[in-house]
C-alpha cells in the first residue's frame, strides 16, 4: 500500500471464486491483522474506499496498542 498506509502489507490470493486480500502491519514484537476481505470491485485492482477506511482505523488502533506496550 502507499501514502498514509505505506507501513501496511497486503497479501493477495486469487481463487476460482474470486480474489481475497489480507492486510497487516508489523509492530515491535507482534503482527497486527488489520482487515481481510474478498475483493468485489470490478474497477481494476484498487481497494474500495470503505475498506481503506476500516484499514486506517485499525492501523490507528494498532499504533495505540503499540505505543501503550512500549510505554510499559
């Protein structure tokens, strides 16, 4: 991913029933699974805006958890 989501990695798995995507980020000593979904858009490879919103919100939560963990 890019822009404000540049630290988010993406896994893409094609299947006969469609394409599945998973997003995650890596913290200091853990991996945060952010969002997994079946790609439904017919408009190229772009990730739908609704999904990007969920990924951003979950990335923010992961950053908060990571910050709390480092403060201890």
